[in-house]
C-alpha cells in the first residue's frame, strides 16, 4: 500500500481537502479531536482554541486523513517524528 501520510512541507498541494482543512484549523489555533471511527472512516470534531466549544464536525473516509488520525487522536497530541 502506498504511503498516504502527509509529508512535512510548506507546499500544501499534495494534501487532500480534508487534511488541508484540518491543518488550517490547527494552524489558526483551533483544536481538533477524533470523536469516533471504525477504521474505514473517522469523525473529527473542530473546537474553539480553548477546546471548549465544538464549532463543527465532519466524517470522512479519506485515506490520508485516516493515516493522520492513526498517528494523532487530536491536535493536542505531539507530532510524530
């Protein structure tokens, strides 16, 4: 299987729409968390910067997003090496 994990780079052109949205949210100071999933799809909650109020959520079966949440269950987790 091909490596679908996002690469560390300043060029976002290789990111899928859902991963790009998640990273934009995090870069703007928002908090995201995995709310649930079954290995084939995942539901992500987007929270305010103080992690208090859920602003939105989305569910996706995007392989690149699944690879991201396999390494981090939320924006508060450390980035993998």
